């Protein structure tokens, strides 16, 4: 995996976590609707079937959401550590702006080069050059780490 792949994975995991949480909220809403009907209508044995199924779906959805959230937290932690490996503070800031400060729903995309330039008060070309230099340095650091891991095995 390249440094860019690692950094870009954060957005994917965050989006997946958001979708998983929406599924949980939707199922909770279904359960609220079912229980409100149960309060108003005499409940037959078969009436508990919807409730039971919904509870099972809720438990499964919460498990899946927790797994995705754990993956997101791990990816964000790895990306932050990777960004911190860059020694130049401007390069770190450029990477943070591009990979950690992205647009959430409904877009789910990184900030544009222009948005980063406006925010940092840099030119667009400075942003793209800084980004490229930072990624190049990270790739070298990753290769060195992988080489060291290989030597110790």
C-alpha cells in the first residue's frame, strides 16, 4: 500500500462508518414504530415477530457499525502517525488539509487544491508542489520501514 492509499482510506472508512450509523438509526426508528403499535393494539403472539426480527437486525447492525468505526479509528490513527513522520510543518499541514479535513456527506471528497490554497493562504501551485513533495518523502520513509521490517525477519 502506498502512502497515498493509506491516507485516502480514511475518507472511505469514515463514509462507511456514517452509513453504518444511519442503518442503526433507521432500525431503531423501526423498533420505535413497532413498540408504539404494541402499546395501542392488543399484541398477538405473531405480533412479536416483527419486533424480534428488528431487534436481531439492530444487534447485527450495531456490531457491524462498531467494526467499521474501529477500522476508521485505526486508519485515522495510522494516517496521523504517517503524517507526523513528515518533518516539514507546511507539508504536514498540506497532508492534514487534504486527507483529514475533507467534505463529509453528501459529497465525501477531499478538499480541492483551491480550497486548501484559500485556507492556508498559499497559491494552488504551492499546495500541489507541497503535497507532491510530502508524498514523495512519505513513500521513501515507508520503503525504509518495510526494508527494516524485512531485515528483522
